[in-house]
C-alpha cells in the first residue's frame, strides 16, 4: 500500500506515523515542517509510548506520484488547493479518503474525481502539534471510515485494515453521513464555544461581540465542563445537532449528548484544533464545521437558536482576527 498523507499537521502526522510503523509505504506532503521532518522524522509523544517515524517527505505532489490511497488531513480552509495538490497523486485506481472536519468535504472531492473514488473518515483523538514535526497525543485515536453515499464494500474494509494494523482501531460506518452528524455533536460545541466563549456567556447567547473581550485565551474542555452554565450551553448545542441529524433521517439517540460529555471529562485540559487556530491568528474552519450544519438545519426546518448565535459570534471573531 502506497499512501500519501496530504496535510501533515497533528492529525496527518499522527496517523501517517502509526501507519508507517505498521509497515505501510507512507509519503507525507509537507509545507512548513518539510525540513524538520526530513532531518528528524515525525516525533510522536504519546500516552501509548513515544516513537519517531521517518516517512518519505515531499514538498510537491509530483515528487510522490500516483498512490493507492490519498489521505487528506488538510484544514478545510485549504480545500481550494485540492485542484492543484491532488491530481499528481491520483491515478486510475487511486482512492481518496478525507479525514477532515465537518460537512461538504466529500462533495468537493467527488466533483473532482467522481463519487466512486471518495471515502470519508472521522478521527476520535486528542492531539496537538507542539513544534515542527512533533505531535503530542493525549488520548484516544480510533477512526470511523465510510463510503461516500454508498454502503460499505470490500474497498473501505481495505482502508479499515490499514488503521487496524496500525493499532488504532477502526469501525466501518454503514452510513457515513450519519457518522458525520454524530461527530458534529462533539465538534460544534467544544470547538465553537471554546473560541466564542471569549465574548462571555451572555453575549454568546445573543450573538453579540463586544469591543473588548472577556478574556485573552480560549476555553479548553475542562474549563467548559467545570462551569455549570457553560456545560448547560454545551448540552443545548448538542441537542440542536442531534435534532437536526434526526430530522435528516439519522437515528441518533438523545443519550448521545450525555455520552459525549462524559467521554470528554477524561481529556483534561484539552484545546481543540479550532482554539489553537484562533489563538495563532489563523482562519477558522467556519464553513464545514458550523455554517454548513446551520444551512442544513434551516433546510430541514429545525430551529437552532444556540447554533445561530454561535455562528454569528464566530464569524465576527474570525473576521476580527484574520482581518477579513
């Protein structure tokens, strides 16, 4: 199996390193970390044991060439680069798997390569990139993979086997779209409120952004769950996501919110990727993680007042930070 990892931040580097250690042929397409990885490899500092992997590191896709699988771990804010980054990696038998957050990523890939080549994956893992080529793995790691608008076949089982051999644990989703909505139950509140909480709870409930923010740093998971008011808001957002998923035909149980909250308590002081992006002045993954779910809720006729206010605050904060 020749695998290309496109987007070697925390997610791409961690999964690529684990696959390489399991014996796969892994090529990493890098930008800012290229020289560090060529020199020192990818260092994983993990609760499961530290190790260093030395993938083939490339700065251009044509240095890698045609692959069996292309695994995309780019931020969704970089999806416009699909047209230039991916074609040199994709041959007649290549499959494309996106591990990106939110909704709409498979659709963008299907428009380029046809729906029959496209697969989606969801990563349940706590990771941070702490230096060029250095990833801290705090907890979890299992993956859910599925086929775009198709029931699973032997092809997706092949990719699941890659994750399993890497010791990560992988489940094949019968319905990839439902799996996305299940992941959004966690992603929308903890990524969103972690950033938007800067404006204070009262302003977040109304969608307002004051001139001066309440605090200088974002709210990690332990702070959100240590405060009864923030936890209540987290659960209300989760309930809106579940109701939207159910309205779209996905039988997500109401208990899924409580299960996600309890699973999050073990993460401690975890800062989701959106928080780190905001604090570094990078654009937020607004469209895939927040605005597209909001659009689909409106199409389904589901009222989402908490999500609406959250989207309004995040758009204003993102514009203020990036100068947009």
